[in-house]
């Protein structure tokens, strides 16, 4: 009697052949949406740090409840933008960040001076 036929284990297929057969391979690195979220989080974090520094400098020169209110609201807004970006609402976060920064600069330039 002959020995049963043994099949050799097949080697994994070539990844370039998988692409030709229509199979999708995972991307390397983060997706564009994830990069956008990280960029908005970084921008809001930097703006939050800058607002905290300016708040301390403004309070050193003059103490006013209005100064604390303007920069306090900007800090809260930056925290909200970070949370929105973390949840994937990057466009809304970008608009809020731009509007909040413009409002804080307007208040600092015209109202607090």
C-alpha cells in the first residue's frame, strides 16, 4: 500500500497578488480623519496654553473681572473644542475655535484696553 498523499502547507500569498485579486489591505498609519482630529486637538491645546499665559500676564498688570471672564471663557471654549475633536466633530470644533479666538482678540483689543 502506498503512503497517503501529504500536502505541503502553502506559503502565504504575495501581498501584491492580494491587491490584484481585489482584497483590501489595511492602511499604514492613521487615517486622514484621525490626523485632522489630532491637529485640532493640538491647536486647541496650544491656544489654551497661550490663553493661560496671557491671562496671568493681564492679571499681573491689572486685576479685572472682565479680564478673567474673557480669558476664562476662551479656556473653557478650548476645552470644549478638544472634546469635540476627540469625538470626531472637527469642523464644528474648528469653527468654534476660530470664532472664540476672534471674539477674545476683539474683547482684548477694544473692550479691555
